[in-house]
């Protein structure tokens, strides 16, 4: 199967190269004979058609835009959605993906209380040390500890996932183009392979993933998580909540930054009004007065 895919890819690349050579030849002929722009337009059309054919052959869909409530200038993260998204991450995603840049204390006053965060951290055993004897030891987690990684290193992660490396999700929304829309479409966009495309044993068809095949099985199913607030745990609802949580994890300071921006704009507007009043009423009189010296 791998040989067949590689052979098809080489054929597509050869088609693009051939179309490019033809286009260059036509442009050279047009420049030599000073003819009309028709050959150049035809050459450009050939290159465009070949390129579009090559890109469309990759079976990658552009993720549709979703109405995220945290993307506005005056909007903020939904604390309930962030909490539900953390629950989805803990029960579904944390078995393979880490969140190494987020500490438990970052959740305080965002979607959990301080007591809830301390209790959550204590349920996790953290390797610390060395002690007085030079040995590492396990201890209950603290609020200052970061989320633990499910694997000790990259090699162990690849070995457990048939060679695929599950990325860390701390900055996944910034690391992927069109972050929230892409991740939501990826989580909810698993499909059956198109007709004529054979299925693979350790990979799954997803048209939103580059190449169409991904090593991660479909993570979200209806009812996979039981929300504490009673929200129906559909696959789309879980996808929306975990995307909101990961967007917060990538920019936990976003709400404070927006609030600070509003304060600065308001303050600068007030200063502008005072400056305009001084310039128009006070300084203009002094500037335009006439001095006569006898």
C-alpha cells in the first residue's frame, strides 16, 4: 500500500513538472515572437490546473469556521465550557497527550476553586527528588506542579502508538493554522474511506488531516464523558468544550489582555479629549495673538 501511494504521488509530481515545462516553453515562445498574451494565459491556466489537481488529490478539506465565543474583542472564555473541556481532556485526551506548560494552579479562579485544584493535584503522584540518599521518590502532587506527561520520552510514546507521536497540547491551538476550527474539525471529522480506497489497520481516515490518514482513532463518541453540570455529552459538545479548554491553555492571559486593552483605550481617549480641549481653547488663543512692539 505504501508503494502504491508513493507511486501515485510521484505521478502527480511528474504531471506538475510537465505542465510547468510546457508553460515555460510557451512563455518563451511568446516573448521571442512578441505575440499576444494568449499563449501566456494558456500557460498560466495549465500550471493552475495541474497545481489544483495535485492539491485536490491530497484529499484535505478546509475546516469550516465555527462561532467561537472567545474570539471577539470584548468576549471572554466561558468558564463552564473550560471546566467541561478540562474534564474531556482528563478523561479522553490525557492518556496520550500531555499538557506540559499548564500547572494545576493555573486553573484556580478560572474554572475551579483553590480547594478543588489542591484535591485534584493530590490525586496525582509526582516523581520528585533526589532525596538525602540521592534517589528519586514519589509524592502527592501540589498545585504548583505541572500536568504530568503520559510517557517518559518520545520513544516510549511512539512505541505505544505504532510509531505515531502524540503532540503536546499546551500550544496546539497556536501551532496549527486556523487552530480552533482545525482541531474541532479534526476531532469530529472522522469518515469512512472513499470508495476504492482500502482501509488501513493502524490508521484512520480523516479528510481534515494532511494526507487523509491519521494514527489517532476517533476519540469522541456520544456519552463518552458524563458532565458534572448535566450537559448532554454529544461528540460535538465535547469537541467544542475541549477546543475551548485548549484555546485557554494556549492563551490563559487572553481575558486579562483584552481587559487591559479596554482600559488603555479608555484612558487614551480621555487624554485625547483633554489634549484637544487645551489645544483648541487654551493654546490656540496664545498661538494666534498678535504682538506689537513699540
